[in-house]
């Protein structure tokens, strides 16, 4: 069929309208894209009256002004350089004339308009605080106890002091999105951050942060152990060794109620690995559910079991894939130099304990026994025990029965050997391997809550390498 000129022109016009509408839709969608952010999440001031300048980034944002500053602080905007000069108060004494009192910390906010004319904002936290640099003691784990200070850890070196080509840092998982605040990578290769705060004390929880190369590969990862109860205080001496006052990753050592029991379990580790795995959601390990954990975007992430094979059974693999729980390992992992991942002789770079502490050596629990008075308790008392107090004949220390992550599938389990199984069992790693390197040694006990006399304590038991067990760090002497 032939088209006349009028029809042709009509179709060309219609196509042009469609094209214009499509272009309009594309342009409108672009108006939602803008950048308005400070180059640093926080500014730390040490002296009253101190001045610092911070830059900000804008794309498709105009008419930027200072919207608000903390009481007593001042801020001068330079829209050409896209920076703000912030000055701390000269004094924090009340100003009777203005009926105000300067604050030591708060949020400074800028305001602008995007291309649609919508008000948008960017904020930076400013605070008077001291800096605590933990970089002198390289380790895989750091104890964080103060919400009022800025912490620094060295993420440009692994615990052996080997340099890492770090391009960025990120939280792999955390038990709370507010646990680690104002996280940033400094120019000298340190991670700067503050801990969360709750009820005038530090928040409780754990986080795993990692350093990445330019291609997005994990170079190393560090456990941040955030706890209001310092595990390095009130050290327990038993069996000739000095133990931390709580399990690695725990933020309580208390069996007074269900929440306290859960908080006292800590984290779980496969033998030879510095990578922690989160514990149970409920104090009795019901249904094997995991505690909720979240990535840096606040999205839920999960521990993933993977059956052992040649490609995933190395330490490099678990360091690069810290959420992978490798099941059914048949041979102990070794480091890149061929040495054992954990050693009875020295603390290795794969030891998960903080600086100055280490995984107990094999035989550390030899000679310990359950306190006799507890073995004589009635059923009601046994059901409220949730662990055993062990003694060397003089000193005593309580160990929680926190179960384990099963070596076959990574699930959390905590059942004893009674006819009708109930919690509780306790498993604690040592750094010792058997001669075949197919199992490793740990302490095991079984709390029989119907007849204490049937309970079991094995100070040194051969256990499958893929088990996820608790750790009670000892002083590295």
C-alpha cells in the first residue's frame, strides 16, 4: 500500500513526539541523581577553639548554605572551594547572657537544592574527643570499650606486619548498624571510627571489617569486639594460666537471666582460622537459629556452609570469604608459608585473640575438674546452671556451655547426651593438633541436668577441625 505525503509527514511528527517524550522522561529521571556529601563523616577536635576545614562534594546541588551547627560551634562556608571551616567553642561553660551552654559534640548540616528544587542536606559529626590509636599492637581482634573516643587501627598491614595494598574498607557484618560509627580510611592507612553508645555506655556487639584492594578483593579482616565489660580486666588464673574474664566475642560473663547467658557465649571459630562466626539467636540455641547480622548497607547477611573441597579448604579462601563455613575438613589448614595455622609454640598471625592474648595451648585444661558442690546440686539448681565451674584444686573459673557449630553442616547445636537431650554442652578450642593433623584438641563437657553424676568433663578431646567452637583466650606469656 502506498503512503501519500500527508501520511508520511504525520508519521514523522508522531515519531518526533515520542522521541521528545522519551527524552523528557530520561531527563526527569536524571534530576533525581545528585551528590551531596562531606568527604569525611566526622571531625575530631582536641582543644577548645580549634579550627578544622572539611570539604564536601556536590553534583546537581545549588545554593548551599549552613543549615545548623551544634550549640557554641561556628562554621564558615566557602562555596567556591566547596569546604566548611569549623571552629570548636572556646569554652564549654554556660553563657548566662545567651542562656546557652556549648556542647562537646553534635551534627553540622548543610542545605542545598537539587535540580527539581527539592531541599537536600549533608551532615558531618563534630566532637571534642581524644584519639586512641591501637595500631602499635597488630592483631586480628581489638577490644573496644569506650564510646567517647575515636579509635584507630592499622588496616594497611596484616598481623605479621606485611603491607597491604588497601584501596577501601568496609564492614563485612555487624550485629547492629549503629555499633561502628563514622568509619573511614585515613591517608596513612588506618581505619578511623567510634563505637556506638547506649545508656551512657558503649553498645554491645561484634563486627567484622575488611580491607579491600582496588579490584574489590578482601586483603585481610579484623574483628571489633565492642563490650562494656573489659575482658582484659579481672583476669582469671587457673591451672597455671591467666584467662580472660569472658569468652572471645562475649560482652558479659553472667548467667543470671536468659539475655545475660546469650551475651556470655561469644563467637565461634573453626580450628586454625581467625574468622569469627556469629552465635545463636536464643540462649538455649533453639532451632539452631543464628543471631541477626548485617552488612554495611544494613542488609541481612548469613553464614553459608560449604562442603570442603580443594578450592575452598585453604586459609586464603576463608580470609577472602569470611561468611563461608567450610564443613568436613579432613586436614588442618596451613598458612601461606606452610606452617600450622595455630601452634602450641607461638602465637601465629591467624590467632583470633587480641594482642597479648592467644588461643590456649593443648593441655591447658588438664588437671581441671568440676567443682564438687555443683555435682551434688538438685535438678532445679542444675537447670539454672548453664555451664560448670572448673577448679584446679585452689582457683575456680566458670565456663559457659554454649554448644558449637556442627562440623557437618555449620548449624548451631547445644544438646547433651541425656535420653531426652537438652542443653547444655561446652566446647573450647586449644591450639593443639593430633599427630595425623585430622583432628584438633579442645575441652569438652556435658552438663546432665537430671543427674549431675552422669555429666562428663574431658579436658583434652580430639574434635573435627570444621567444628565451630568457643575460645577463652589466655595471656600470651
